[in-house]
């Protein structure tokens, strides 16, 4: 007998949480479950596609508020519409992704009898959501049947204020390529790959992703490697300031910002190095993707995620958090050592097994079954 699973997420636009929501919906729909995916945004912003048998509900309620009164009114409206959408889907369990969406989903499901599993996708120790949302998070999260986080460090932090909530650590899986035409990568295909002198970054062009620091680090050694290029893939609010920084550093001939890509694997396959310069992370999908495509990777040892993915000097390099100087030195080391790049790239391929989709969904299945077994049989309004 199939289960009814409802997933709530702000949108299916650009982003790691959005991609994970689409992956989860498609996997369970393919397995024969009755899946409903609800977004606050409209379907017009979707960047991820869904299986035909996923019931898609787009509320189109993501408009910005001009003041506090309007924000309160808008969120009350979102909660009402979200409550109605969840009730119509009659789920056995609701799964919510991202902090503010978790709050809204718990408030919407407050008068229902279904279990709600919430998932933090970033690091609440570093990711600010505002005083009001922080207050609401502490008030509503104890209502969840379970909280899923991606690292042990975040779990330990959350346990300080969620004494009785079931907290489960489920790291991200290596994302599957969106296109079936993307070939698998093996040590043999790496040998056959054309030599490259391209460094890649991938992520939202926003403050927490730290691309400004990558530009400074690259600028410190770019003159020694005039035939190397840096390409930062992604979109976001800092595009203009990053381009100004590129111009100021005189890197126009070596650095490009080509925008968001729908096929990151094909872009990654062109590179020799991948750099994650984030100020903080949840559990970086981009790093998993780069390692699975056989790139030598460098990451800041930021909270949280990279240190649980990279095994230093075996399958990548970890750089002390916030040190632009040491990031530049790590770049110089790998750019100048083809043998080291090749060794790290080969070892990095093991990430596909270490963080496999099979392990990811096995962990989720165990949690969902436990939560459903401990709850009432259906989700209906009282």
C-alpha cells in the first residue's frame, strides 16, 4: 500500500534545498508513493522538473512585504493557504525543508493530526533569519515529530534548545545528474579527459558563499599562472559587486561569471579544480557534485559540512576558515602539481559511494516509518 507524502519547500527555483526537494519527490513518486509537493512560489520560477505523477501545488505567495504589518498579513495568508493545501493532500507525513518554511508548515499543520518532519538545510549557528523568525522557530520546532539536520555539529547545537525532539543526522547524497545523457565518471574516464587549466566555483552569488574571497585568493597568484582561468557558476544578489571586484583586480581576462547552469555536471567536467570558499554551509551539494565528477577540490574548513566530506590530503584539501592567504597557497599548490591534482581527483570519486542516494533514502525511509508508526493514521483537520 502506497503512502501519502507531502513535501513543502519555498520554491523549486535555484538552490540546494530546492534540488533536494525535487529529488525526494521524484524518487518517492517513482517508487509508487502518492507525493504532493507544495511551494509558496509560483511554478513559473521552477528550475527543477518533477515526475508526472507528483501532485504539484504552487501557491504563488512569495511577494515581498513593504513593512511589518504587511509581512504579518502576508504570512497569515500563507499559513491559511498552506493549511488548506496540506489538508487536501491528506498526507501520512509532511516533510518541510528550510527554516522559515519549517515554521510556516508547523503553524499550518498545528490543528491537524499528521506528523511533520522538518529539515534544516543550512547552519543555524551562522545563518541569520531575523529576530521574529528566530523566536518563532524556537516556539514551533518542538512541535515537529522529528528534525533532520545534515551534520553532527548542527545536531549538537539544536539539542541545546530542543531537549525532547527527535533529531536525526542525514547528510546530503551526491546529486544525480538531471540529464540521462551525462556519463558516469571513473578513474579510466579521468585519464582520457582532456587536460584542463580551469578552476570552477558553483553556488549562489551571495555573501555566505564567499566568492569575494576566492577572487582575492586567485588574484594573489593569477600572475604566476596566466594560462589558468576561473569560472564561477551561479546567480544571486552579489553579481554586480563581484563583477566590480573582478574589474578592480584586473582579472577580466581570467575570470568569468557565466550565470546559472541547468547542467552543472557538464560544466564541472571541463574543470581541473573546484573551490568552495563558503563562510558557512549546511552540507554543500556543490562539493559533492564536484568530487563525484573527479575534480581536485579545495574547501574552507567552515562550519559545517566540508570536514565531513573531504578527507584532507587524501581526496581534497581543507584550508583554515577565513584565510585568504592559505586559500591562495592551496590554489598555487594544486595549479602547479598535475600529479597531485590527478591523485586527489581519483580518490574524490569515492564520494559517490560514501554519500550514495541509496544510503540517503534508506535513512529517510527508516525515519518516516518510525514517525508514521508513532502517529495517528491520517492527517485531517480537526
